[in-house]
C-alpha cells in the first residue's frame, strides 16, 4: 500500500517489478497517481492472481501483467514485451534477506519473494535503470538495515536520492525506508525526517497512514 501510494501524481507509465499479486501497482492506479501500469512477476501462479486482480478491479484497459523473471537476459525481457527507456516511474519491493538468512517461508513463491543473494539487488537496480526513461524515477521500499546495500546498488544509476525512514512509533528506530531516485540526476541525497506508523500508544495507525491504508490518500513526500 505504501509503495503504490508513494508514486508521484501525474505519472504516466508505471512499472512494478516483482509485483506479486499487483497490490502496489493497482493502488497507484486507484489513487490516480498513474495512468497505465505494467506488472512484472516471475511466479506464474502469482502473476495469474495479479491478472485476476486487474480484471476484478476494472483496470483491464490500464494494466497488464508480464510473467517474467527480471533476472532474465535482455533479449528475453524484450521478447516478453518489457520496454526499455520507457517508464516514468519504476517501483519495487525487492527481496530483502540474503540467501541463507532469515526464516524461509514454507511456500516456495513466498520464500523466493523474500530471499535473494547479495548480487541480486544490483540486478534489480540495473533492470529498473534500463526500463526507466531519462529523468524517470525509481521508488523502492526496503528494510532499514539494508540501506547501505540499496544505496550502493542504485547510486550509480539514479541520483537526487530521497530517503524517507518509517518507524513503528515516534522515538523508535526506523524499520522501513522509502527510497526515491531520478535516472541521470546529479542532485545530492536528501534524508527526510522519520515518520511514525502508529501513535504513542495502542495499535491504531497515525492519521496520515490510516488514510493511505484505507485507500483514501496518497503519500506526500
């Protein structure tokens, strides 16, 4: 939800890499942040669910799914219909545990979505850069402990990087990051103030995030 809501208003062509069942891309469309979306998902069964979600939510003329592994060679991606130097915004929620770390999910598709080796993040960034147009944006949601690896992967390709830390509550350490960069930009990095998902007590979301999770607002950052 946060990733889809983080897309800048006025986006034309959106690409969601590793789209899963399509949540982020469809959130961006439902909030009118993007006009059209391509969802890339390598697990065939999950890609089928994304296609069903597109149809069930009335986005058949605005979105499509490519059942494709972004680690595939360039010719294979082009043959599957993944355009190069085309998209205004690329969004991604890459796997965040290196292989052998964390606890594997019992279902293979979920395990694959959460685990990858250290070199794979570089490949995600390379794919995003190849698909984004000049001046296009990459937006990634990622665990806070992976910030160094993420910046190392995207900095050679995207500048003007903005990092928005998100913590569970005010005064607590950030656990997630939204990171945005612009292809070809030479602007310096901006580290924004941390925003808290919840209030000081209880499980209720802060008003800003409650509106996002209800599908009523986008993320202003």
